[in-house]
C-alpha cells in the first residue's frame, strides 16, 4: 500500500498569530527560522523558489496559486550568529490569512514545498490528524520528518484528506477488467457498485463486520473508478478541444466541471448502494428513498416506509438514516426529513469532523454513524459518542423485533 512518505518527507505547522496574519500590523511577509523550520528546510540558502500555496476554507471552497519564497540567513556575514528567516512574496492565498488559521509547510520527495493555509476547523483537524500533529503544539512552528512510525498507509481517510489538497492518491487498478465489462464509458453508479461487489468477496453476516465490508467495497470502488476516470480523461485530452483551428474554452470548462461533479455525486450514491446491500444481507427490513411529510425523501427508513406512514405503528420502533459521504452543513437537512422520528441517524465517510460541529449534531438530536475504521480520525473525547455501522444494524434489528 502507498505510504504518506511517497508524497511528503517532512512537515511543519503553526497557528498564525495576529501579527503574522494582519497586514495592518506587519508587512514583512516573513517567518522567523525556528528550529523546526531549520530542520525542515535545512541550512542552505535558496532564493525565489517557486512554491504552491493552497487555501482551504472548506473541502469545497479551495484554490491555489504559485509564489516565490526565499530562505536566508539575515546574519550570514556574522562570524558567530545566524538568524534564519523565511520570506514569501505577496500572493492571493496569504492575503486571506486570519488569526488562528493553520499554516502547514510540507516538503515533497523531489524537494518542492507546499504551503497550506486552512481556515475551516474541520479541515484543520483533518490535516493535523493526517500529519500526526497536535493543536496544542503549534503555537510556534512544530513538525517532524515523515517516515518510520510517523508514516501512514494511505487508506480511505488518508486519501480523503489528500484529495482535499488536490493530490490524487489512488493507485491504478486493473483497467482491463473494467473495460471488458463497460467499455470506455462511465456506467451507472448502481451498476459500478454491483460490479465492485462481484469482484470482492461478498459480505456475510457474522463472518465479517458490516464496517469492514463497507470500507472494503468503498476502497475498491474508489480505486476502480479513478482508474477508469484517468483512462477516459486521457482519451478526451488526447482528442483535444480545438475546433476549426480555435481552442474551445467553453468545452474544456464544461468537461472539467463534469469531472468534478461526477466525483461528488458518485461518492454519495456508492455509499447508499453498498449500505443497501449490507442491510439486505444482514436481514433487516428497510425502505430506500421513500417519501415522508412534505415530500421529503430520507435515504433509509426502518423497518419500512409503510410502518412510518402507519399512525398506529409505535414511534419508538422507527429509525431514520441519512447517508452523506461528507457532512459539511448538509447534515441539517436530515433533521427535517421525518417528523415522526425524534432522533435521526446519519452515516458519513468524512474523517475528523470538528468537535464544535459534532457537539452541535448531538444537541440537535442527530447521531453520527461511521465505519469503525474512521473513528480513530476523531479525538478521544468524540469517539465514545460515535456509532459504528455494525452498532446501527443491531439497533435497527432490535427495534424491528421489539
């Protein structure tokens, strides 16, 4: 399995102070060369090195740019003293810096640097988890080399965060088996999910946990999908966007947007498809995509939609489950999708949601459900509240039988 060290060899991070983020208080565009920075950047001067700057307001609100940085010793002529500084030229990313924002500087194996500025609390938590850093340690630059015990296999959660950063972390799988079944087209998500389950050993109740089966299906589907996607993108780029000797800019933009939109919609549908199969295999009753009041359409109702609409059916035996590959602010939609069910459940694949957001979910009557393997991306205080998929199935089964 690919390791995090394939992408980064060391990282340093700090929470920006007001004097570093507020242009009214400082226009120097410099950071003091702390010991952590010196360990990461070394003791050789470099000037006007082109660096990628990434701004992350949220997982879907991001952009990047390039700018120069210079690493130099301001006292290099002094016989006994040194004073290293890291200068960065003004750029659109750093102009958005606010007090409390998380700044990471990561060095790649080829020597390139990446500056990552994260404003969103959940994204900050995801980045700290990925790089094995801790919020209490980053008042000043703090970091380490990535390797040995600090290295990580790139599983689902790790790949999620790298995707947010714009790094495609999925290895190519066997393209031949995909093209043999579907040819050079994107199949319907339901067909692709069923194809993945054919390739993988089926989930069998009491032989494999629902959590492990779900992650196994999703990991394989993600890999196969990206393999097919690369192939089809390559074909489209080779055919070009030139018509009558003119570049069709609109066609290129439309194609780029279609790639992004397909990725977003497919992930959510794949989650629903595999959950439905696991529920069926587990032998519990459910309705998928049935309507409730006000034409609302929750993802799953237990035991059935008929039970939900039967006023004589006990409310305490009803369960509503939303399914969203990522929560963001959309988790609030689930709260309004079934008036008869006072506490809603929501299954997600999003790692490291911030404590403030999970606290709000809890007080709003929403129980978060995640595959057990993703629980370790959350803080120790959050984990006891999280529910695993296996636990949710047990709950639905118990209510059905009561």
